[in-house]
């Protein structure tokens, strides 16, 4: 397993020995804003961009004594939102071909660089011009490490997976296919975009057509713009990222996980999605459960991810421990799932608690991100069924492995129910 995964495990003793004071006054900002003089385009003013705000736009405001908090279409561990989205647009009528930064708070695209013969495609294995959209997902790790310290290397990967899922779902509403790319020159692109060690590219999504013409590298490096109002560096996270950033992989087009869902209904599910904070302990129907997981176990196994689950409250289905949808052992494991979830009631009061796992080493980033992606599909399908959902990134690692009887790394937990 990657050494940094081993070094960021939780145990019953570790979370009690390593507690620390969190000063909420020092929380870094969760929005990156480029200088005011750069050209900006409001998404709602362009028909060709309709639906693009679904990739991360504001869906709800919460007011607290210390200020307003904004919920977005994408969930995030601790509502810390480390991910940023950049998009290259080429050959779309009425829009300057260029590289843009998406500013979620205002629904704006900020033009960073006009393109012609050059483009981000140069940094991808195919190196051919793509007409359409190419999205790049980055993470500004201090937004997460401020609270979660070294373990945030895991959370930014899962958050990137949710961001991937949000872009994918938005493109489904827009009637466009997605192609996922994990193998590109992330380290060079980090430098080209003016990132320092604090921001890092993780994944890409394209919705485009190849022109079969080669692309030149971007003509200039972009100036550095901080994604936080202050920064505390973390050499552990920076080294963990460098160790796992580069690996060989093939682009792929995921299945249509929202087939036969009317676009307006899917759009409202994206907007209305929330992370539930508590379950009432009511039953979930077998029909809802089957709708929520349809095709996901097979998809996960294709990319070396095993999904274990404990079923607690699903009508007409045995309680017990399952692996990839197949029953391993009957029994009531509510208390065990609650305990493994760092003793959070969410894990035991759910209808189902999922455990995402993998033995992948070289492509650790990919399987972690894809775990977040699959979890996001479950989130939206839950919303379509009126079922609650919540991600659980903190759990007792080794004890979960023992309970599941697996040598796989445990990457993520997800609870659904009423």
C-alpha cells in the first residue's frame, strides 16, 4: 500500500492521542479569485454554457454569527471545498477559445489565456486538439489540511471524485458525454498554471471531439494566484502527491448512470442534493436500493474497487455483510458499522453503509478519486429516490479491514437511508 495511506490511518487510540485545538478564526478562504482586471464571462448570459453552473454553483446559504456559509452542488469533507475547476473551451460558438477558471460563488468564467494552436491537450498522451470542453480538477490542500492535517491527502482525492461526479452529472443534463482522463502531465501543468506546492491537478474530464491536429504547449505560464488568504505548508501532503501523481492509464467513457432520467428531474436532484446529518432509522425499500446501486458494483470492479456493505434496513433483503452486492454473512451489524465509523450514529442508523476498498498501489489516486465519483452517483440517485446520504471519511482503518476480512485499503464509507 502507499506509505502515506498507512501513515494516515485512524485507530481507537490514535484519535484520542492526537486530538488538537481547532481555531475556527483561522479557517482559510474556500474560493480562489483571479485579479479584477482579467476578462470575465457570466455563465447565465451564454446559451452555449447553459447548465455549466451545475458543476459547483451555490445552492443554499447558511448564516452563522461568524458569517455566511455557502453550500454547493458538490459535497466536500467538512464543507472545506479544496477543489477548483478550470476549463478549456475550444470552438464553441460565441465564446472565446481559451483556458478559464470557474468561479463558483458568482457563476463566472475568468479568462486566463486565449488559445489558438496551443492548448492543454499538449500535456495529454493523445496531444490532439479537442473541440469542446476540457475540465481540469485541482485541489488547494491547505483548505482541508487546516482541519484534517496529514489525513487530508485522502480527503482531497475523495473530494476530487465528487467534483468529477458533479461535472459528469452536469454534462448529462447538457446532453453531452464525458471522457475521464487520469494520465496526463500533472506536474508540468501545475507549473504552467502558476501553481506552487499548495495547488495540484488530480483529474480531467473532456466533452469534446478530436480534430486530429496536434497541439502546441501553452505559450506562457500563468501568474501565481493564491487560493487561500493564508497558507501553512505540509511537506507530508506535498510528497504524498508527488509519489502518486504519475501513472499509466487509458482514458475511458463511463456508462450513462442517469439513463432514462428526465433532464429537468436530474437537474433538480443535482441542485437539491444535501449531506444528511442524522437518520431516523426507518426502512428503505428494496426497489429504491436496487435503483441506487444499479450497475455500480460492476463499474467499480472494472477499476479494481470492491464495495462492501452492511445492510441494516432494506425491505425484503437479509441484514448482513455484502461484497459487491453478494451476501457474505447474515447478521445484524448496525453496532459494528456505527463503531467503525468513529462511533458516529450515521454508520449504524443507516439503511446501508458502504465500504469502498481497493488493493491498487500504482493507481491509488485513481481508485480514490473513482470511489468519490461512485459515491457521488449514489448521492444523486438517493436524491432521486428521496433517500438521505452522507459520506464518512473518518473510520477505524485496520479494524474495518479485519471486520470485512480483506487486505484491501479502505478508502471511503458512505451511509444511505431515511
